[in-house]
């Protein structure tokens, strides 16, 4: 999926959340989107959650 297309979808989701749910829903969607983005990066790079949270684990590799 193209990066600009992903940005478009995220922007539309945030816009709909802000329009229909108010500012609180906008912030919730933005926060959950950020969590999903970080999880996707971890999966793409093949990093486990333990390695991500423990800096000593990364040094041992």
C-alpha cells in the first residue's frame, strides 16, 4: 500500500472521528492509530515486544 494512500485513509478516519464523535473521539482514534503504527513497525522489522521494551535485549543481539 502506498504511503500517501495510508495517510489519506488515516486522515479520513481522524476527520470522521472528529466530526461525528467530537474531540475526544479524535484523540482516541489518533492514539490507537499511533499504537497500531508502532506495532506494524515492530512486525515489519521482526522485533519482538520484549526486545523493544528491554534495551539490554537489543544490545545482546
